[in-house]
C-alpha cells in the first residue's frame, strides 16, 4: 500500500527515501516515477509537498551481491 509523506522544510527525495525505506539508490527512481513532476521542483522540495511513497518489496531493495570466486 502506498503512503503519503508531506515534506518539511529542507527535505530532499533522497532523505525521504532513506528514512522510509532505509535505502536511496534502489528506490529513488520508483518514488520519482510515482510522483510525476516531483523532480521539476528542484533538489530541495518545497515545504508541504505531498510525496507518494510506493510499496516496494523488501527483496527489490536488496543490492545484488557479487561473487568473487566461481
């Protein structure tokens, strides 16, 4: 289930993703895709902006592991 976050002063998409998901790189694109026009507001979001935080499975957030020895 998607959640809504209302931004405070000086918040960025990366900071919101870090607090909500515990990760940034893997989920930032999903958050931007769920919020058309959000990236056009600039790096620091205006106070009171509504940001939809899509439900992302835990598995999708895990980084891919590299195997150094085959």
